[in-house]
């Protein structure tokens, strides 16, 4: 059930019987030279459809409209990136959750498409907990390796995300433009080895910078985009949606202390 597609009367009837809502949050940002900038919106949108299909006939779930912008300030070195930033995203999420809480919602599912949003969503979840509500954050890319060990927990615009978008619409993937992974060095003995991390004498340290200064082609990860296939993407998204739907049904039964 989509909130934007029902009347206030139908919404009122839902809230009288149910206390759970799902909200997805994404981002518009660099995803390398081969992936659409809306990847973090494209994937949650497809997962939402699949989750809804999985729940059909099993339980009612109200799905609030998707929030397409998130925390992507560190991608601003790449043209087209648009970011709300941490403070504004938190204000938006707190305000929306405040309204839903007033209608009786006590369990929130945050379906997240972008790692940069996770810390903000965590703060919002803690705020809800102090009010007597619960929020579960689903970082979809972080689930894949637990669901199937042959799938890596992907990097940024690497194999996992590339496969996911291929499985949704291959026209939004441009492998002919994909460039080799290039990681700059902070110093000769301090190479970047991941998102915001440098390695010095075998030990990793966080040194956050604008992403383009670390990986100029805009993607990073051990799972190369060239490993991606549409078949992998479809199988992976179906498995994630099935598992998340199952979790939602179990989460619905949790008693809030």
C-alpha cells in the first residue's frame, strides 16, 4: 500500500490497525563513469516493488514516498551530485517520523540506498527509541554477502551495484565507459585502500576527503564492475527482497519495551 496512492480516510483506517511504515532513502551522486547517478534511488525503488510483492497476502505494509536525496557532500567533486547534507537529512527524517508517530506508527523500516545516509538514519532511530518506537535500517548492499556467500558486500559503484542496476535496466549501465580502478595516495607510504581509508605499515586509518581526490574515476571496491551480470543482479535483488520481507514480518511481531 503506497501512501501517495490512498486517501486520508484509507490512511486513517490503516493506522487504526497497523503501527508500521517503510520509508526508503537514496541519493543522487557519482557512481563512476559507467553507472547512473540515481543508482541509490533506482535500487531501493526496485526492492520496494519486490518487497511489496513478497508481502502480498501476508501482511499490510504502508510504504511512504521515497526520499531521493541524502548525504553526498563528499561526492561534490563530480558534476551532478546533489546533497542534503547530514543536518538537513536528519531534520527531514525527524519531521516525517514525528508526523507518522503522531498517527500511531511505532515501527519504522528505513530502506537505505546509500552508505552516506546510515549514520543519520542511526541517529533518527535512536531518537525514535527514546520516544518508545523502533526503527530498523536496511542497508541492502550490506545484506548480500550474508544471504549468499558467493556475493561480495560491494564497494561503491563496483560489481554489486553494477549488477543490481543491470538487473533492473541495462540501459542505465555504460560498461564501455568503465575505467580501471585508480586509488590515489595520501603519501608514498599511505595509499588509499577503501572508502576514506589509507593504509600505513599494515594498519588502516580514516582520512576522509572529497571522493574524487581518492578515486578519480568515481568507483572503488574489490568486486570489479566487469564481474557484473544482469542475471546476478536479478537473482540478488530477488533474494534480498525476500529476506527483507521475511524480516519485516518478524519485526512486526516484536514487542517494544
